[in-house]
C-alpha cells in the first residue's frame, strides 16, 4: 500500500501553492505515494497558468481524509469561504488558511488517516492565531505529538545530515538553554533517528563546539570543557561513536562532515547556514524525535518570488520523496 502523504499549504501568499502544484504535476509521484493536499483546490490552484507540456492538474476534492483514494491527487477541504489572495502580500486570510491547513493535517496524521506530512513554508509571524502560538512548525508538532514536548530539527540532503541541539530561540538564550540534559536528549534522538529512519546501525556523529575555535581550551569560553566534552565522553563510554567538539568553521570549511553520518550543531544558524550554503536547492528539514514523519523544504515563503512562477520546487519534491522513504523505513522496522 502506497504511503498517504499529507501536504499543508503554508502561507498562500508565498510560493507554497506553486511548489506543491509543480511537484504534483509530475504524474510519476503517484507511483510513490497518495498525495493529500489540505486546502480547497479551487482557491489554491485555479489561477495557475497551464504548462503546455503537462495536462492540467486535477484534484479529487473531499470533505475528509477518510474518503481519499490511491492513484489520485486528493485535496481535503479546510475552509469554505472565498478570499482574495495577492501573491507576495501575506494577509490575515493567508495566515488563517495556513493554520487551518496545518491543524487539519496534523489531526489526521494523529488519527492515522495519513501516514506522513510535508509542510509548505509559513510566515511564523503571520500564522500566529487560534491553535498556533508557536515559533514554528517544529515546536507546534512537538506539542501536538511528543509526550515530553520535544523533537529534533534535522536537515537532510543526500549524505549530508545536520541537526540542531536548540531551535528557534534568540542567540542570547542558547548558553542557558543548552544543558547537559538537553544535549544528551538531542544526541539520543539523533542516534535513534539515524538507526530507525536511515538504517545506519552504528552511526558516527560529530558534535560542534559552542564558541569560536571550540573554546580554545577555555580561553574563549568553557562550555566545551564543562558541558560538551563530558556528554560526549558519556556516549563514548556507552559504546556510541560520538566525537567532538569541533570548531564549526573549520569543520565545514574542510568538509570534515563527510567523515560522519550526521553532525549536531548547538544552535540554529551554526547548523543551518553551512547546510543551506552546501545544499539549499535539495535540502529537506525533517522533524526527528516524533512518533510520526514530517518533512518540509529547507526554505521560506519567498514572498518576492510569489506569483512569478519562477520558484524552484526541488527542495519540496525532495521533502515529499524523503517522507515516503521514512514512512516505508519505519513500517519495515516494525
């Protein structure tokens, strides 16, 4: 049975509808999964120009996910009212639609009506409202699915895998949030995901340092000596292949990441800047540590590109493929 992959629309004023449409135009997608878009297809896609090389994309609009069928591109109605969308101009209506789409998809994923979820980009600010008061998708999904309200932001592109120990928090808060318990928990999630989701039975993981030059033996900060090294030693004592801490600049500059199955960065930009520099077009954001599969493209709403039909759907397409692979890997592993 093909995996049923839900797709939330993201902010409709951004490039979400376009990258969804362009990805699903390729009928070969139906060989890998049953796509389920959460939104009213007439609102999302009726105004799209038709590509002469492709037949118009037809959606099977249903009221609830229980009625989806394989071999078709399905759309679940999440709102009935019509509203005017202006590409590149987020509005209260586009933010509300993003919330309704995401919440409906998450509820169906929790109920087992779909097998995985791919989320199109949202504006974290414009999406705030009833049912969504979180810094981003990752935190919303952790709250929705995780008993301990925790998860791991995990960026994937081919064999490049970068996770972050802290997520969407101000940089000034990172040192106080980064405790031994947090770092230990994130490493356990990362190791578990590499085994469960990617089939790597004895993964090699690198941990980055927090300070420039990984603290330079305490001269530039003691977090590496007082926090990171003891945690790494604990994992080594348990028989895990966890190494570091490595200075982030040299680690990526010399491509040392190629020697490991994954890298744990200690804060958001430390991991995401090099990842997006190396793999922006094909990178996928995966939320590890959850009992469900969720992926997304590794870019934002790109309001400046919206309505120009120039957005690159590669990252979204890769997110859809990865979701299919992860659902299968988890199913086989049960």
